[in-house]
């Protein structure tokens, strides 16, 4: 069990009214007492206000916990999805808090609602729209996600026209992202087949009042979906900015190589180059992409486009 997995489990063991000894926590978590001491210290350094007394153990202060809140099932499901997303994109105390909140909510949800939350974690990907996407595509993403959450059918029309032979009903089963391209996976009742449709090739998506049941085969395991980035990006940072380089938790760093001259060679794994493009652009000339070649070319083209905007003196008519 990794620290990010142990921390929420440890927090779940603590409350304001009971002191828990390190040996009791170790037994409950299946780790050594030394590991418990390290985890408690790490949580306190991260800002979690744990209280510790020798001979008595640990607890959280009463003000650390909020008053009970009454939630509807739908509200709890949405918070489960949000907690899962936050746990993937934050680190330290906030990842631990997100995991802990997620487990608490899952623990009180009825079995059917809990399974629905797990299914939505696999089919409704809470990935922010691309920085280079379009408003039309963002609108389609929003409608598909709503249809998935509410299990409502969509009326789909291809971009090439709106005649009857290119418009049909679709029961969406999930959203799939390959690189920078989104695909809607769903069943078309009139065609009696499962379709994989590119989102950018659809002319319109209309949410209908028709409901459907998603097949069990399109549900995901309780731990949620796991996607492993497979594209390697290698970038070299100049020595003057090396101490300032911080990488977002959503990016997977596989290697940091500090050169003798102070430069930093960073190796990352991403699903698509668009994930790192805005971040790399923010470093200007202080970073140089070594691979892949396509990302080098895209950065060069973006830099030329920016330079062209400053070739002439601006006027109020621009």
C-alpha cells in the first residue's frame, strides 16, 4: 500500500472522541508502527492538524470535522465523482482528503447507487477540455456527460447533413479519448449495433427524455478505470529555471536527470502532446523539447504565430 493509499485509510481511523495508539493503527492498516509514525509525521507536515499524546495515541481535533450534512443520493454520487477526479489531480494532504471523502461517501451509498457511481467513474471522464478545443466540441462533451449521468438517450446527426438517414437515437455507454480525439460509444436501437462515433464529426447532439439501462459489461471495477500514458516526452530546461520547475500531478514524470551544468532533463509520459503544450509554452525559451518531433514542430509553429502578432505596431482597430 502506497502512502497516498494509506493516508486516507489512516484518517478514517481517527475521530475527535477516541485516542488511537500507533500499534492499533498499525494493526488496522496492516503496516508496521514505524510506518504509522512516518505517515502521521507526513500528514502533519502537509497541514493536517493531528493531535498526538505519548501513551494515549492520536486523534483529530473536533473543529477538523464539519457538522453532519444531509445529501441526496444524486448529490453523493456527484461528490464521489468529484473526489475521484481530485484524487487523480492533487497530491499530499489534498489527495488523502479526496480519497478519504470518496470512501466515506461510497460507504454510506446504497449498493445500487454505489455501483452507479463506479460505472460513471469509468464512462464519464472528468477531463478538462483541451486548451485548443472548440466551443462546439465542449458543448457536445457537456451534453454527452449529462446523458451518461442521467442515462438518457441522445439524438445524433452527422455533420454532413440532417436528413432522416443521418439522424438516429443513441444510448451512450461511455466517452473514450484517444490522443486529442473524443469518441462516443453507444448503442443505436434502430441499427441494433454499438457504434463508436468521433465527437468532432457529429453535427448535433440533442438530449432526449428517453431513458435506458447501461449494460453491466460497460461498468468498471470498484477501483475505477486506470489509464497508463504511453507517449514519451523529453524536455531540457535551462539551468536558470531548473530550481523553479514544478510539474502538475496530472503529468507522469518517469525520470529527472540533473546535468553537471545545472540543466534539467525531464522525461514524461502523456496520452497526447496537447496535455503538455500550454505548460511548455509558459516556459518560453527556457525549455527545449527533444522528443517527440511532432511536439517540437507544434511548438515551433506556435512560437512563429506569436512572433507574427508583434511584427506591426498595434492599433485600436486590432
